[in-house]
C-alpha cells in the first residue's frame, strides 16, 4: 500500500476510535459534561492534560522552530514545561479544593462579584478562540498535504469529529478521547525521531543521540557538527542564540505563567477526585509532555543537519524528492540567483515575502519564483512547519511512518481544539447563562445550553480555520500574554493573599490586560516597522511582555486592595478552606 | 486553628524551596549563566545548552513528584489529608 492509502487507513482507524469513545462516554448531567463528575484517574488525567496541552503547534511547528532558532528555541521548551511546576505548586491543588465547574466560578466566588466573573469569561473566550483557530487550521493543513483534500473539506471533517465527541460527551467524552489521542500522537512523534537518531548517530534514544557523535567518521558530536556547518555558511552557532538575554528571560517567563493561567489547562484539574490527585496529575501531565518536549530539540537538530547536508550545493536535478514535493505545494521556494543550477543555502531571506510562482517551470523542472530577490546569497525559502511533517521523507522512512505522522498531527490538533471548545461552551452556559443572565435554569436546560454553545463555538472555530484572518499566527502571543497578565496573578493572589479584595483583583486584571493588549497591538499592527529591540521597553519583545503585564497586575492589585475595604469574612473563610486538602468533594455534591 | 496556620507555613516553606530550584535550573543555568556553563563539555553537549533544552525539563518533573510526596507527609502530620483510606 502506498503512503496515501496508508494515511487514509490510519486516519480512518483513529477517527473511528475517537467516535467510539464518544458514544461510550455520552454525558448525562452537567457535572459529567463540565468536569466528568470529578472521577478521572490522575494518570488518565495526566495523559488527557498532555494531549489537551500539546497542540498542532507543539506537534507540527515546534521542532521546526527550534531547528531554525537553535538555542533561542529554548524559550518554548522551558516556557511550555516550566509552567506545570507553577501550576502544580501554586494553583492546581487549591483550585481542585475549591471544587466548582469553571475558572470564572473561582473569580465569581473569590472576588464576590459578577463583574469579576464576567471579566474572567471575557479573558477566557478571547484566549481560547485565538488558540482554537490555529488548531482548525492545523487540521486543514494535515488533510491538504497528506490526503490531497482541500483545506475547506479537511476543516469540515475535523469539525464533525470534534462535534461528535465534544457535544455528546462533554468533558467525559473529551477526557477519554484525549487519552487515546495522547497515545496516537506520542507514538507518531517518537517513531520517526528514533529512526532518525539511529540513522545519524546509531543511538536509538533521541535525547542521548542529540549529544552523541555523528556516525560519519569525523568524530564530531551532532551539535559540534551543526555549529561548524552553520558557521561556515554564515549563520550564528546553533548552540548560541541571537536574542538578548533579557528577552529570552521575559519570553520564557511569560510562556510559563501564561501556561499556568490557561483556562483549558486549569479546568483539567477540576476533573480528578481529590486534592492529592490534582498534584499527582500535574506531575504525570508534565512527564507525558516532557516525552515530546525533550525529543523535540533532538528532532530539530537532526532535521536542520539533514536539511543543510541534503540541499546545500546540490544541483536541482539531483536533489532529494521531498525537496521537490514540498516545493510543488509552495512551502519550499528556490531562486537560482547565481544561475549555477545548484541550490545555495545561507542566512537571510532569499526574496521578499512568501514565494509566488510563475505558471511555467524552468528547464531543470524547478518552479520559477517571481518575488523580488534580496541582496542575500541565500536562494532557499523554507516554511518551518514542514520539518516534522517532512522528516520521515527526509530520512527515507517507510510509508507507514508517514501515515502515522499524519494521524498524530490530527490527534494533536483535535484534542486541543476539543478542550478549548469545552471551556468556551461551559463559560457561556454556566457562567453567562446560569450564574449571570438566567439564574433559574434547571440542570437539563443548562446541559442543553452547554451543547448549543459547543456547537456554535465549533462553527465559529471552523470558519476561522477555513478563512483565517491574516493575523492568526501573530496573535498567538496574545493568548499567553493575556493569560499571564490577567488570569494568573488574580488566581494566585486569590489563594495566597487573604486580604486581596475585588477592587484590587479587578483593577489589577484590567491594567495588566490593557497594558499587554496595547503593547502587542502597537508593535504588531499599528507600527510593525518599529518592532525591534531598539524600540521595545527594556528590550522586551511583544512575545515576552506578559511578564511585565503580570508584574504590573500584581503591583496594582496589592496597592489597591490595601487602600480599599477588606473582603467580607465569608470570603476569607473560603480562602482558609481551599488551603486545606481535607474535605474535597466532587462538584456534584457541592453544587 | 493554630494547626492550620502551621500547616500553611510548612506548605509555603516547601513551595519556596522548590521554586528556588525551579528558578535556578531554568532561568539560572539555562539563561543567565548559559555562556559560562557552555565552556564546560557535558556528554557531547555544552553544559549550558543541555540545561536549557534538556536538563531543566527533567528537574521540573522531579520537582513536582517530590512535592507530591512531601505534601502527602505534611498533610498527614497536620491531619488535613483527603486520603481516607490511608
């Protein structure tokens, strides 16, 4: 069977599995729909959290980003794992003890006001929609590249699958589907990584292979060879970055506390039976995530080495087939500036913007790029996203591995999309309807609204996936920056500062949010030409500004709370209560 | 109530200790001191680079599981555990 048919088969099998789980785990009550009745085993929850967390970006894009950023890629590796330490030590156990359905629930009770709840709902919806659009796009890309299905139909298929298990099963369906999706995606990620590590170093464990000698007889380690090769071509060393230290610091911190403040991650800890399980489950989640995150830098380095060696100074007629197949869908572009028929790879953009191609091919069969060339000697444009997807082809792995990677990419995108859609729908049905606008709803009516909201959210997400506004990629910084600057400090203070009151929390959130929002919008949209280290405040890029936003939030919350009335005794009692693990009840009983 | 206060203090002390290590391995070794540590070879890696892209993540996992174990003991000592069976 060829790669295409195998891919159809793998995708079909994995989708059938997800739908089967959805039917088996249909939710009957709001408690099942929102938090799977709080009865999920910590290991299962760890896997579900890992799948929830690892999106199309982690699976498809991250290794490619690291391959091209080298040391600077560290911000994603540490930023997206270190957040779990904060989550486990500072948030998860207490929020589990609090024992409600949603993150805005915590804001509503702890800050004794509907406005705090509504502010939280707004932050949550903005963060989640930003994210989910990217997932649907990821689904579309995998379908179009592996199965030759147009992105439109790819997104429709993806939407229908998520619709099945998110709308029917709610949190219960999502949790058990995510466990299955974790298994699919981690297997799909590790298999090619192991093969490539074996091929380049002879060592089957990628984490060790990254430090091992390349088996080409030079006696150099992978990283030494990569450093040497890249420096020779005019790049900076792979193991040394070009970003300033303060910016690396700020971005890493913003991603860490942003991670800890993301509602779809936090809500996963509402689903375990006990406080001690919430702690354990954070540990398992990180363990399962780290399997992929410690493999990614190895995949990145191997891919970069392979890439350079395959294409540099190779004539187009002799270059490997994968180069041509990715060129034909426009993710690679080659402009033979010096007219020698060979591909030269150097730093800098080869031409302005993304490649646009002429109708006719050049005599050697390559596609004619019509963009205006730059001064740089570089002739190659490459989309970073292809690194993981093209890896099996670059390493000449069997067809079933390629099929596996396609199924894995879909699992990563769908699991994250479902988790996000669930927090959107619960915040609408529970926080906006039941707790704010229509307080008299019965459990059945609320469940109906939850399903309706999930269905509407899927349609909007699908639309954003098919017809993404040009700035989707740019606004990812929003999600983390906003979570870091708004939700995280308010939750943290709500647990650790008994004196914190609603005036402090709301003004802190508002300032953090507005500050980050303005900074990002200014540099990304209003004056993108000023978006460089010379103009940034303290040399911190828009990606890292969440760190400053969070500090600002903390400072303002503390100052305002000390100048205004103390919170009522019942709220102080609530804080004392959530600090003690004893007596954690499942949300059904406390509701 | 004194018991609950002591419990909270013990909890804060543990969390502070673990977060210090968290900061040291990631921001310390992986970012602030990375150039100095990169002078030291470590199993084919530069040490600073290894901390940034591998070591810190392993320590993160260790920290959470250590916290789980320690908190279990602290919960028991102060009789606030939610584990009825044990």
